[in-house]
């Protein structure tokens, strides 16, 4: 079987990657990237800029961005004129974005973190401490995004456990 790790293990791997210090997008992408022929280092590099709500600007949740990146790896147009596949990708992304938002209340990082409009946004990544993990819902967002992708992947590949 092409994926030696079951989907539940991949969901837990995503959460573990986040707790190792990877950003939310890297954690989601890293748990599934091998399905698409990417090694861990490459996956972490191409997902790096989407953490913290895209470059720590607190915009679209990085875990959701990781989810959408994986959908693109699963179903995307390889040619610019392939409108059918492009539209199918957008349909799936919109469906999964809706599910993510229904489960979490938002797709926006700042809203998920409870930040107000006066919060100063900096590019400085925070040091990961026990209190960091306790005060943030990010590991739950990573788990949600990984679970939604696992469900999506199984729909696309019914032979997967």
C-alpha cells in the first residue's frame, strides 16, 4: 500500500510536528507529503511561509493553508488551460474551507487566536513553551486540518485504511 501510515497516525503526526516546533502549515503538510513523493525537508520548506496566518500576518490560518496545499497536490491543473481540473480543485478547497470554518468558527488566524485589531503584528516567531501551547488553539487547528484532509484523501482513495 502506498501509504504505510494509517490516516489516524498521520493526524497524530501532524499534531506531533507542531509540538516539535514546526508551524501549523508545515505540520499539516509534513504529515502527508510523502504521499506525493516529497521528503520531510522539502515539505517543510514549501509550507514554511504559510505559518502564523501566512508569514505571521494572522490572515488565513496556516493549518487551513496546509490543508489547501495538500488538496492542490491531490487535485490540481498541471496546465493553465485546464479549467475543469482548476475548477474541481477550487470546489474542493471551498468545501473544505467551509468545513474548517464550521468546526472552528473562522478561517482567520487572528480571530482563532482571539486577537483584536490593535494587536501588534511582528515577524518574530514565538518561543515554544508549555504556556505557549496552553494558550493557543493552534494544535487543535492542525488536528482539524489534518483530519479533514485524511477524510478527503480517503474519499479520493477508497482503498486506504
